[in-house]
């Protein structure tokens, strides 16, 4: 089991939560659950509807999109974060390459945190806007 300090560090490193204060991250951590999954476990299945996101606390995950390897990622990686915001289909498949300890954050609890701390929603919107701008620059120059 990861310490609360380690959980906060992994949350802080997740792109979606970069603008959050320690107090915000503590609320997010409190709303999440720590789970362990064996190697080979399917975490996220491309095309399926998701209602949760995962942050890798230990181990490595393989991310594939359209059956092509995107990469192998370790602690601090967040997958499935779009499902915290909508009910759209998963954009990639994610499998545990090794035994993984994950922080699971489901949409219902995440929305509860946003309801408690409306300023957090503003920070997340700013982070998402920045990511959209980066993608726009990559695509259009």
C-alpha cells in the first residue's frame, strides 16, 4: 500500500491535476481507492465506456491504440482520465505489464469532489485548455 504522501506525489504529477493545490490533491486522494492488479490484467479497453481513471502507483502498464503500441508507462502515469469528464468511449487499451498498484478514481466520487470544491473545476478547465492548445499547435503548427 502506497503512503498518502506517495499518492499525493503521483496525483501531483498527473497532467490533469498539475494546477491543483496540496489541499485539492488530498480531497482527490480521499475520494479514490488503491487497488492491486496482476500482470496481464486489462485496465482499460479501447472503445468501451468508462467511468473511472487510474493512476499507476507501482508497476508498468502497456498502452495500445488500434492494436499499436503507444508506450510502456510507470508510476505517475494517469490513464482513463477522459472518463472522469464524459461517458465517451475509451481511446486506448491499457494492460498491466507487471503487477500494478493503482489509484482508482471513479467519476461519481470525482464529481463529488468538484461539487465540494468548485475552484478545482476552474483549475481543471485551465489545464484542459492548455492541453488542447498544445495539441492544436502540434497538429496545425
